[in-house]
C-alpha cells in the first residue's frame, strides 16, 4: 500500500518537487477529462478565435490612420469605428460562449472526482485511516479539487490560447516591420529562463502550502469535535497557540508564494515593456525619415500592447498550473492507496499459513486444539485457528499483537473475552468483520474461511458494536437501521430499541426522527452506547461481536439491558468483550486473553477456581463496582 506524509513537515522530506514532472502529473487527469474533451476543445477553439479577433483591431486602426485619417475622410472614420465596434462585440460574445461551454462539464468532472475519492475512501483498509489525519483527506476532497476545476476552466485553455495569440501577434508584427519585430523578440529568452526558475521553486512552495492547509483543517476539525475536552480542561489557550503557530506557518508559506509571484510578474512585465519602449523610439525615427507609415507604427504598437496580457499572464498561469499539479499529486496519493482486496486476502493464506519462524501451520485444528479451547468437534460457529496478527506498519520482527489464537465458539454459544488493558481484545474482535486482516492462521464462520467471502456478505452475517459508539448526523432511527437490511421496518426498530433499553428516544422532540447531531454528542455516553447496541441487534445477525457494549451504563440500566440481551444472545453466536462480572455472566463460556494469547477457557466459576489472573481481574472489578454502588 502506498503511503504519504501526514503533515507538511514530513512532506518537506519527500521527493523534491523539481524531480516531479508537472505535465506527467496533470496527464493523470485525462480519464476524467476524456468524456468532455469535445466540449473543452470547442471552448479552446472559441477562445483562440476570440483572441485572434482582438488582433484584427490593430489592422483596422492601421487602415483608419493611413486611409480615412490621412485623407481627412469623415465617412471612412465612422466606417472604421463600426468595424472596431463589431470586432469588440464579437470578441466579448466568443469569450462568453467559451465560459458557458466549460462550466457544466467541469462541474461534472469535479463531482466525478469527488465521488471517486469518497468511494475509494470507503474501500481503503482501517490501517490507512489510522495513519491519515482526517483534515488531510478533507482538504484533498475540497480545496484540491477546487484548484483542479479552476485549472481546467482557465489555465489549461489559456496556456494554449495565449501561446497561439503570441505566435499570431508576433507574425503580424514581423509582417508589418521585421526590424521592430526583432526588437520585441529580444526579451523572449530571458523571460523563458525566469519562468523555468520560477516553476522549479514555486512547485515546492505550493506543495508545502497545500499540506499546511490540510494540517490546519485537521486541527480545526479536532478542536470542534473535542470542544468538550478543551473547555472541560481549560485547554483553549494551548489550542489557540497551536492554531496560531500553524496559521503563521501557512501565512509565511503564502507570503513566500506571493514573493515568487511578485518576482516573476516584475520580470515578465519589465522586460517586454522595455522592448516596447525601444520599438517605439525606433519606430518613431523610421516614421520621421519616411521609411515607415504612421498607420503601420500605430498598428505595430497596438498589436504589441494587445500581447501584453498574454505575456504577463504567463506567471499567473504557471502558478495555477503548478498548484493544480500539486493538487493532482495529492489527490492520487489517496487514489493510489491499495483498497481492500478480496483476492489478495484469500491468496495470502492458501490452505495453510506460515508462521513468522518459517514453520507451516495447518488450517484444520484437531482434537488437541478443541481440548485446549474447550470447544467441541465440528466446523460450525465462529472459530479462530492459529490466528496471528501484527499491524501492517509494524516491523516484520516485532512481537505480534495476537499470537497463535485458537478459539472455537459453538453455534448459538456466547463467549466472553476477558483480559487486561492492552491484551488485544479489541484487535481480536476487529478481525472477525475483517476490519483488519490476519497475518497468519484463519477465521471461519460455520466452517467457511472469512477471507473467501466477499466483505459485503461477511458483514451481513456479522454485526458489531464497538467500545466507542459512533453516531452520524442523522435521525435516531436512521442510525439504528444502518445495522439492518433494507427490508427492516418500524417493528424491527422498536424491538432493537427495547432490547437496548433505548426507549428514551420516544421522549425526544421528534421521536426516532430526531437528529442526534454530529458524533451524537447531543446524547449522553450511555444513550449513545444503547443506540449502538440497538444498531448491532436490529438485523437479527447470525454472529454478534460486542466490544464492551455496556461500559457506559449505570447498574440499573445495565441489569435491564442484560435481561433483554440474554434473549437475543440465545439465538446467535456471539463474542463479547467484557470487563464487568455482570457482563461475563451473560456468556456460556469465558476466554482469558493475556499477552496476545488465549491462556484459559471455561465457565466463569471454573476460571475463578483455576486461573489466578482471571480471579484477580474479576475481583478488582467487583471491588470497583461495589465502591461505585456505595
């Protein structure tokens, strides 16, 4: 999987900007541009026609000066004025037509790229999202795509239009008076050198600025979501200082961009202006000695002045192009990240799985394994077979988070998973719905390896409730029904709310249609947890994975939830991470996880007698519960 620096500071250590080709980067936009290429090409041709129409105006001026003005013909002057008016109107209409032609297709290109980015983010593994700050991803889907739309709408077209305009204008000037034309061409080489130097330096600063925008977005987002923590601990000053520091860094980078732009604008404005001044002096001398007509000089200078904008815009267009190239690079850094692959996951464990020491572990576990885990014979239920896991970014020789997990949960059985903090309980539960892929070994549901199932099918079989309940900015009912098939109805919703003792929703202003707000922060922790539990059970799943689902509940509500949950667990195969003895008692058996290994399996009372670690864990929590009750 490809990765990218998560902050602007790390970005400075990556491949130097000058070694990256802006053209090669921008060419990656072609698949999105190809469907609208006809309309964009038409718009470019219209813009070229409009720009060339403007170059005809100096020729009309030459005709007016050398003809009607020289002959003192009033009628000819009015005719020339009419020609100028028609040319001006034509130029304006053509430029307006160009903008109309590009507006709709480019809005479609931006929408398509944003939709592709969102879909791709949904398919990327959890490890990717753990590594990337959300603000960096947000800036790629908003600011960067806006820069790309602006590039396709303006610089892409006008780099072509202005190049053609300059070429046609130079040919016109050379045709009128080649000596003056050569004078105006003198700054061409210095201007190209200045542009080359500018492009090299500006690309680095543009990348740094866009990364810093992502860092600032991340800080603002975290400050908004964590406003209760900031206020509760009085950390508003430290957050304000952090924001100020990032803002100053971004301000400094933007000022560096401004200095570069000022430098190139000064160069590409001063050099051509000097050439025009020299051509004016030389042309005036030629008019004085009779070798050049006044009309020709007027037309020549008018053409030169008409070319000022195409020449002066070079710096602006190059800057926008560099920012677009950087935005393209940042966009494809995410799009190039490898999504979750069904084939890769299944192929990584074809029939047997190697351990880190090079030995081969069979995928079937015999009677010894069943004896170790307390499981019975038969492939049904949820089975972990020699499961080993380390995070994708961890060094290959690091200690696995989970090492050789053998566990069999029989069909219809509920198993509690108990262990000290950091023992790997949450990681183990995340392996069942394939939020992470096992490093070796395998997990089966009713005898079927989960890596052989499409993720959509697997996650339809397995429902989960995480320790941190996440709710979305939607109605209560919508949040709960996310855990069910599209056929779920109000009866299913009511049943799930009753199981989790979440009937409080009916007292909300709009009942189940009440908007819970971002992250569900308008609700208490216990209310959010009950809604998350409702979401897990609403679809009557065959397999249920609950990560400490009752931790935020008071003892009275917990007792009511447990009574209702017991009926649900009777009809499903469940793995429940438990910390309280009361939650453990919901399970048929208990597995003790210690140091990434299952060290004991049995009933709650058996483990109290046979496992000192388990007895210590349970006694500590029992004493804590008693103190809370007092």
